[in-house]
C-alpha cells in the first residue's frame, strides 16, 4: 500500500513538471511571436529598398556585384517612331550592368530622345518632365568611369555614353543618358572620349527617322520624341 502511494505521488509530480515545461515552451514561443509583431511596424521605407541608393562611393562596387547576377545583354526601346533593339557589350561590364539596372528599374520609360542631329547622333535618357528628375533622385547621383580602350569605334549604330556636364576632366560618364551614332561612315573623331557599350542590332531605320526630325537651336526636337518603354529581350 505504501509502495502504491509513493508511485502515485511520483507520477503526479512528473506529470505536473511535464505540464509546466510545455507551458513554458508555449509561452516562450508566444512571447517571441509577440516581439516580432511589435517590430514589424518599425521597419522604415529605406530598409524596404531592394537596392541601395547609389552615390559616388558605392556605385562601382554595386555594379560589379550586379554584373555577376544579371547577365542580360539586349534591350528594346519602344519609341514614337518604332522599336530600337540594342546589344550591350560584355567588355564594358559596368556600363552594361548600369543600363540593364536602369531598364529594370523603369527609368527609361517616358524619357525622351532630347537631342537629334541628322547625320550625326541622337541622344536619349533625359526629359523636361519632373518625373525623370524624381527617378534620378530615388536611384541616386553617381558617375561611371571612362572605358574607351576596348577596341570599339564610333561606327554607325554604336551606343555610347556622354560625359557629365559637371567639371569633368576625366570625362566620367553620365549614367542616365546615352547616344546612338547615326552618321553614315561613323563619327570616329569621338573615339577615345566616350565609352561605347553597345550597338543597335535592329531599328536603325527608326534611328534615322528620329535624327531627321525638326529641332530648335539646341537640337531639341520641336515635337518630343518619347521612349514609351524599355524592356529586356532575349531574342
């Protein structure tokens, strides 16, 4: 009888311990969940950015890493005059990665070919719309290095990057803009000054039409020529 009493007492004690242990585990999980729920509203909009805001200090490292993960090399620009397909060169990796990045960010959509000089170039990637300035502010302010020793020449159809309009003795490239050589026979006097990072593989007839539009004294088309869309293609 005494043995049975001791046995029941031990079983009752162990059962209580087991209940307390399970209760503690559940309580810890609940507290952890509660803490996580409290932290969620604290997350700022900046922390939600998929990519950092770019500047002169982090842009090169960013595009070096971006280049490793994003190997796309063809972009289609849909304009008011038709589509222009561009092949981007692997040799100029920072400029290729930059163009792919801006395309994926939707930067070029609704920008314009704001400079057109017949039998010379058309230049795009800017606009007189405040939305373009806001896009640039959101992405960041940075320049890209001059990369002119890859053996490319400013032949008809190549895509090149203009220099920034700031005091710029090293001709650092303005990453948001580009120009396409329309000149028959090429514009080789530009060689060595601007970075060639691609070429038109389809749509030079569209380039010719844009280059022929009527412009003002600053070469800005009298009727805006929009890039209605920019998209990655794999054709």
